[in-house]
């Protein structure tokens, strides 16, 4: 096997590795976003309770209207994020395969 073929194989390996890391990082980002959303929602609910205790019903009700999601709504948001992640990963895989095909087309045949 000549040096050009080895370089092409090494480059193909690096491309695949980079896309794997990118996918992993994207999954971590989605998980962190979910955790942050949950924390933010909890903080808002805690603040709303304080407003209710202060008998400021109008302000509290306006505050609560934007945050009291149904469980179904939360599940739909989670499903949407999972679907977006799956779509993103599929696009990355197509890009990775296109790069590998171009690399193989450009490398000399042995």
C-alpha cells in the first residue's frame, strides 16, 4: 500500500472520529439544555409561590400562565428535542459519508 493510500485512510479515520465527537457533544448539549430548562422552570414555580403568598394574585397568575405546562406539553418538547437531535445526527452522517466518498474518489486506486 502506498503512502497516498495510507494518508487517505488516516484522513478518513480522522473525519469519522471528528464527526463522532461532534455528535457526542451535541447530545451533551441537548441534555444540558433539558436540565437547564427543568431548573429554570422549578425556579419560576418557586418564585410564583412567593408571589401567591404575598397575595399579589394578578401578578402571580400572569407569572404562572407562562410556566405551568401540562405533562403532555413537557413530553412534546422533549420529543421535539430528541427528533431535532436525530435529524441533526442524520445530517452529520450524510456529510461524513459525502466527505469519505470524495476522499475515496480523489485517492489513487491501488
